[in-house]
C-alpha cells in the first residue's frame, strides 16, 4: 500500500537529474524569446524597418526556409519552422555547459527524444503519402527481407541519437581530463596557494586561461556542427519519404504544359 | 584489467575514421585548387562530411567509455 508520504517523497526528493532541469531551463529561455518576438511582430509597423530581436528572428526564418528549400524543396510547409525550433534547442543545449550548468545533451534521454521526433516524423510522412502501401517497406523487395528490414528501420534513430550524445560526452570527458591536468599542474607550479576541498586554488587562476580555447572548440564549434548535421540529416531523412517532385509549369493561359 | 584491455581494443576503431577524415580534407583541397571560386561551398560540405565521418570514431569512443566504466 502506497501512503501519501511515500508519494510525496517520490515527487519531492531530488531524483530528477540535473540535465533534465537544464533542458527545462533551455525550453523556458526559448519560450520566453518566442513570446517576446511574437509580441514585437504583432506591434511592428509593416512599413517600418524591423530592428533588434525581431530582425534576428526574421533573418533566422529566412535562412531556415532557404536551407530546407535547398535540401528537399518546398513540399512540406511546416519543415522550416520545425527545423528552426529544433536547431535553436540543440544549439543552446550544446553551449549550455558554458554557463556552468550540465549540458542536457550529456543525458542520453534528451538526444534520444530528439531522435525519436525525427523517427516518428519519417514514418508519419511515409504513411501519409503512401497510404496502405506503407507496409510494403517492411517486405521490400521480397518477404524474406522482413527481419532485416525490421532491424534496419532503427538505424536512423540510433545514428542520430548516438552522434549527438557521443559528441557531447566526448567533449565533456576531454574537458574533465584537461581540468584534472590543470589541477595537478597548479599543484606543481603554484603550490603555495593551498587547496580547498581536494582542488588546488591555483587551478582557479589557470583554468580560465587554458580551457577557454578548448571550450570554444568542444562546446561552440562542435555544438554548431552537430546542430547543422542533425537538422540536415533530419530534413533529408524526412524528405526521402516524399513522392517524386513533379515539375508543373503553367502557361500564361493557365494550361499545364 | 579486462576492462582496460577491452577499452583499448574498442578505441582502435578510430583509426580508419582518422584516415577517412584525412581523405576528405585531401579531396577538398584538391577541389579547391582546381576551382578556387567554389571555396565556400567546398568548405561547408567538407565540414559536414568531416562531422559525418567522425561519427564512427565517436561510436568507438562511446563503447570504449562503456567498457571502462560499466564493464
């Protein structure tokens, strides 16, 4: 029998890992930004030039629309907005460790959720455009391939998830090793400053100088590249399920050529 | 001890990935020297290709870390 106290302990004890809180904070930041931009866009005089946050948002929307158009054309209307939202979340998550809080990407559930979004969208798009023929993909080209197809359908999910998670965890491990190295170096060069809680005080001075370029590479550059790779692959995977684009040209009279 | 040996064997998987990345860069530079006007397009494709090639190395790294800490 579960008593009320047990239930209270289940929800009140801090069993939620820090990365999930970070993820919630990132979502909150994006939501607040989106609300501010929405209010600005509502009050914007269309005859005047936009400026500030609204200008950045407009440039971003145009960029992502063009990006999607270059990859899969304009066949899915919502793709630009979806890609922009995902890209913002992934990039802010990657650079979130610069604030001193744990990056959400180092917790496996977060990249797995992002991968699942793409995975579900791939199958949803396929089912939407092919109808009942959707099930043909499992017995393609002959029914004996069913077990192979059932295994290979998980490949995009696995590769998308592990790529982001692996990159984030690799950066995290390397930064930790560098920090350890700096700490023992400080113990040798400037030992007279003493130590607090097992860490040399001298490493507080050395750390910001030495780790800054590594943070720039492992957090900023790696995060940017992984964002681009993730949104490109998601767009291409979803675009693959679309039917062939038919070039329809309409003459001045309205006839299809 | 067994963990460390397994991790060392797993991390060997980064070798072909490094070779592949070298090939990507070599071909990109070749392309730039043939057509210097296309440097922007080639550079962005090269970085994307490098990131994709790097993935296999990262799988090895992940398995290596798993062997070390969870094996």
